[in-house]
C-alpha cells in the first residue's frame, strides 16, 4: 500500500509525459527526432532491400544505397536552410514555385518526358532525371498556404476557399493523371481536400471532389489493362498470383513471415527477386519481414508523432501561413504513408508510390526533407519556443527551463 500523498508510478509517468508534451519546444523536438529516426531507418532498409538488385545490376551491393546517401547529403543541408528561411521569403517563393512545378509537369508530356514502369512522369536531360510531380507536392502546399493566409478574413465565403486554389491544384492533378500516375494524383487530391477542410469549406465541395476523383480513377483504369487488373484484383491478389497479384502476394508473404521481431537486418528472402520494387514502393514489406511487427509499428508511431507535432504546431500558432502550411504538409505525408502501407497490405491497389523518408528515391526524399525542415523552423521560431530556447541558453545545459518560458505553448498564451 502506497504512502499517503505518494503518486502511483504509472500515473506519475503519465503526468510527466503530459508535462513534457506541454512544453513549448515539444513540437520542435518531436518533429526533429521522428524525422531523423525515419530517415535512419530508411537508409538502413534501402541498404538491405537494394543490395541484391545492386549487385545484379551494377556488380556492387552498395550502388543504390550510395545514391540514396548522396540524396541525403543534398537534402539535409537543404532542409537546414529551409528551416532558417524567413516566413516572408517563403511566401515570396510560393508563386514562382507553383509556376515552375506546372511547367515541369507539362514538359513531362513532351519529348523530354520518360516513361518508367508504365507511368510517363519523369523528365531529364542526359543522366539527370527528376520526377516533377514529387516537387509539385511541396510547391502546391506552399502556394495554397500563402494564398489562404492572404485571404484569411474572406474564407467564410466558400468561393474564396475554392478560387484560385482548387483550379490550380486541379490542373496539377490533371497533369499527373495524364502522366498515368494514380498514386501521386491521389496524394494531390488529398492535399486539396485537406486544405479545404482546414479552411472550413462546405461539405458539398467534398461530395463534388469525390465524384471527380472517382471519374479520374475510372479513366485511368479504362486506359490501361494493367491498372484495370490491379484495381480489380487487389483485394485477393492470390486469385491472379502469377499475374496482377504477384507483387501484392509477395508483399504479404514478406509481412507475414516477419513475425513479431522479424528475421533480422538483411534477412529478407523476398528481396532476392520475388518482390518487385523491394527498395522503393514495397520497402515496407521488406521492413516487416526483417524487423517484424515491432519494426512496422515503430515506423507507424514515428509517422503519427510527426502528425501530432504538426497538429500541435498548427493549433498553437497565430500565424495563418504557418497554420495552413503545417496542415498541408501533415496531410501530404500522412496520405502518402497510408496509401503506401495500404498498398503493401493489399488494402489498396498497387499504384506505385514511395513511403516518405524510407523508400529509395531522391525526387521524393528531397522535397520531403525540405518540407519537414520548414516545419521544424516554424516550431523553433514560435514566440514561446524562442523564449524557451533563449532561457535554456542563458541557464546553460541541464539546468531546466524557467516557469515563464513554459507557461504556455500557444502564442500569446
């Protein structure tokens, strides 16, 4: 029996956790820590999942991993610079960014475009190739956040919530649909819905959006026998095991064979050739096989940590641009994560989309790191967080934070 006034240990730990999450710097540390851990796990899994293909293709087991490491070496400084950019400068970049993204996506449909795995969504000259639609996600969120922040006091009128954001994002989504990239189109569509929900658009717009999305999905299915088979057979991939269900079935084999703790790093059997795109779209299956249920749950928790920190930041700030930008990035990353994992678990058709921060691919990794860098910069520069950092520097390491600095995580709180 505990002594009078003594707090039970579980309750005490829960209270301590709540106090830690209430700190002004909590979103900053959560975003930084979860992003760093996901990136580390991603590098580890790319090395493991790509080793066989690297050796067979390049006679070097580390070739693909070294390419990913190069993109990380580019992306981390870019994210650091993005975290230090003034908000006014970010808003200045919004219009040029969205115009450049639209031009590049239009050029994909020109002779400069390349077709990879049935999707014409790459552009390049010589050995340099990029996927403009991946960079478009960041530019669209940045531009929409800037527009909505400028029109904040007019958003009670649904027409201001729609124009010009929905037509421009609809144009971008249409260009992606013409490229045959259903996965990226769904992410852009989720960004549109997420931004409309954040600004309080009426429900009839969501019904109209669902109708448009359904029409686009039917169009893509009708114009490609491969996509049609995937859409029709994803729920039971073993029905067409040797055909459209091959990738989904082997993804399920990998996930189920991992058990609770997995086979250990580099222990995957499916990566030896049975599982296509093991280091890109289906890297979560290799992760489940090698790290088991524990590893997959850890990745999910880290993504949810980013979502929680983003929501905390969006709710705490008084800056409309920060609120809309943060919400857009969270919707983008969570939608892409859910589509990818749903695809691996055969809950969604195989539509080809990377897992943020984890899958191989510089075109996906670079804008994701920049977006998270911007959010980390927002979290660090909020007035309460800035005051807490200043107080911590004044008091020195390990001395704690004074009460005024942690009184509230809300600006003006």
